[in-house]
C-alpha cells in the first residue's frame, strides 16, 4: 500500500476552510483514479510539537506506482492545484508526505 498524508494546521478561518474542504476539495479527491480509500482525521491533541495540528487526511493506493499514476492524471493534477484555493483559509501550507 502507498499513501498520501496531508497535515493541516489550525485554519485562520475555520468555518470557510471547513466549507470549502467539504464542498469542493473532498469531491475532487473522490475523482482521483486508482484511489482505494480516503480518511480524514480531526486532531484533538498533538504531542511533542508546537504546531496547532487540526486535520490529517490520508489517500490510499494499492502501491507507489498507482499513486504516482494517480497524481499525474488530470484529476490528480486538479486536486493538487486546488490546495492553493485552501490557502486563504490557512496560516501556512499543509505538510504533505508520501509513504509506503
């Protein structure tokens, strides 16, 4: 399995972030080919960090090759580009990790 993990800090405009994330960003996630599953976790406590962690999203793929193909697809490119549309609601860009 391979995953994309996206870690968001506390938004500066939480209501607008939540609305955009739910109404626009999540539907784009579900269009990504080869996606096997997706999870969103609300962070209620972060340890060993000064960051104010808010949300962690995981996108699941069968393997690194399918993940790479999915992100290179038109739908994957549209999803990645949409992160810029979240920035007005955030204090800093999300951390993105690609893991196996």
